[in-house]
């Protein structure tokens, strides 16, 4: 799978891209991740990427020309890729969304907004708009990290166990929370592991887990 992220601040994403499971996924050739700096497609000597909004108001908007240029470059690398825009106006991003994107044969182009927002004409080249939560962030880099991490970890071969991505929260209905889990020691500061988990009876263990998931 190929994932390209268009951003004004690629350094914000490098720590995520170059560490942990996402780095391992790249090392195993399961995913190919590229960071595209939007400023490279800015206009004029100053590489301008933003301007004031028509009609007045505070803040600056991303101009269409640099964004179109960056997306067109990304499309030249991966013509069938889906363009994703993190935005408060988008559909709620859920585990089912991540599963759908991970199972798709398409690559992803994630566009990171900045400033007050973006020229609305940019949405004409966007395939999916998603909101990662009911709060406002300073840009699209953190949502891009969320989408990147949630999708890459679901790709076959990234996680250790064959069922690791299935036996966890939000898998069945975007709501169910996984049951509590414990490891050694059996007792820590007066807190004990539930006896059911220690008896080796897998039928009883499964019943306990089903009872304690939310």
C-alpha cells in the first residue's frame, strides 16, 4: 500500500513515520509512505500557499493552486489513490473506516489543512472527508497521523498475531470496548488477577471476557 501525506510541516510527521510499527511496516515493504511538502508547490519567489478569504474575516486560507499541484504530483505517482481531507465537516472517522481503507486496493493521499481552512474548490479533488473528533486542531497533521496509524496497523503482516487486529476494541460495531487484561505478577500491591483467568478453563475465560467487555 502506498500512502502520501501532503503537509506544510513534514517534520511533525517524521517521528511517527520513522518509529514503531509504522517503521516496521515500511521495513517489511508492506507500506510505502511519502511526505510531500506543500510549500514546494507555492506560488512566486516566496512560495506562497495562503491568502485572505473573500468576504473578509480572520485568518488565512490555503490557496487552491499549491494544493492542486501537490495532489496532481501525488496522483502521477499513484493514479488510483484516494484523496482524503481531515475536516470538521467530514464523516466521523471510526474503526470501520480504518478497516475499509486498509482493505481497499487503493493507495491514500492525505491532505493536511492549515491556518483558518482552505479554499472550498479544493474539495473538488477530494474523495473522502473525515472528522477525527469534535474538537479543533491547528492543522491536519495530527488527524493524518491518526489515519496513518489506524490504517497501517490493520495491514496484513504488520501486527504480531494473526488475530491481533480483530480481538480488540471497536472491531464489531465501532462501539464495543475490549475486556480488561492482566499479566504477571498475579498480585500487585494488593490487586489480584481474577481467578477465572488463572484456572486454564478456556470456556470460562471466554465467558468472563464477554461479560466484561463494554
